[in-house]
């Protein structure tokens, strides 16, 4: 019972801290707010008075700590019910990528963005990239863990038969898993891997499409317009919301896994 509550609290608590940074950071950012753009970018919320910087650091570090706790809980609760278990290569990679995503979130919170290029600004950008690519890796490895029947292994010439045999074994273990055969888990996995996993990529295309429309349809030649900056900010926050929803989706899974009997694969 306590493990289930802890799993839900870790994911929802991280989302709550990020939401607090967004809401209260926006209010603290008002003196520096561009009147032509309604919502600033997330890194801009840590630029300004000391209170804004402290809020950004505190929120990012607390969210990173909760993501690390969520990754540890996933190792203990969910992985034993997944193909390969804790002894599998995919399970170990999944745990490492979860901790790397938490590290990237903490890194961009400790080192804040600056208007000029500096070492803190570079480390802040590095933290964002680390979080983004680690989350992408989580989805790639997680697809083989949660949906092995839909995964297509790479055709390695030197060990193709071993790869096919392992893929067949993973599909069998997934079909007999107490966690993966639950109907609400199937709905959650479809939502995570078929919908939420694609939203960041579609959000990245929005500014590109709008830029092409400005240049080729309405013939605007300015380097940057207020409407273009607004579209970039909107796309930026759509990416953040989709990534937050991806990590929040592990909360119900951990709560469900905590109520199941332990299962360890050989």
C-alpha cells in the first residue's frame, strides 16, 4: 500500500513542482516580460530577481530527486514483471536512462540560463539535451520492454538467430506477465507509446511549418516576428507538457505493480 502511494507521489510530485515553477516563475518574470509574447520559455523563468532563480533551482532539484526515486521504484516494482526482469540488458538500460534524465533535469536547474553565452548557460543547455535524449531513450528501450510483440529487432548479421530467439522469449514473457496483461495497463501503454511518445516530434514541427507559411505564403522577410516567437513558445510548452505526461504515466503503473505478487525471471 505504501509503495503504491509512493509511486503515485513521486510522479505527481515532480509534475507539481514543475507546474509551480511555471506558474509562480511566470509571475516573478513579469518585470522582464516581452509584451509581444504571452508566455516566456522555461529557461527564461530562471532569469531575473533572486527569488525567481531560487524558485527555479528548488523546483528543478526537487523534481529531479522525485524522478530518481521513481526510477528506483520502477527497478524494484515494475521491472520484475517485465521481460528479462532486473537481470536483462533492457531493464538495466531503462534504469540508467531514468537516472540520467533526472541528472539532466538537476543540471539545468543548478546552472541557469543567461542572455550571453557562458559556462553556466552551456551547462544549462547540456542539462536540457541530457533530459530530452534520455527520455527518448526511455521510450525506445521501453517499447522493447513493454511491447515486445510489436517491436522489430535490428537485423544483426553476426547474432541474428540469438536476437530472434531472445525476441521470441520476451514476447512469451510479456504474454504471461501479471502486469502487462491487465486491461488498464494495455490502455496506459497504448497511450504512452503510441500517442504521448509522438507529441514532442509533432510539436517540433509546428514552428517549422509556421516559418514556411510566413516566408512562402504571406511573404514576410523579417528574421523574427512576434507571431513566430509566440509559436516557438507555444511549441516549447507543448513539448514540456508531453514529456511531463510521459513521466507521470509511470505513476499508475508503479501503483499497480506494487499490489501484485513479486515475479522474478531467470
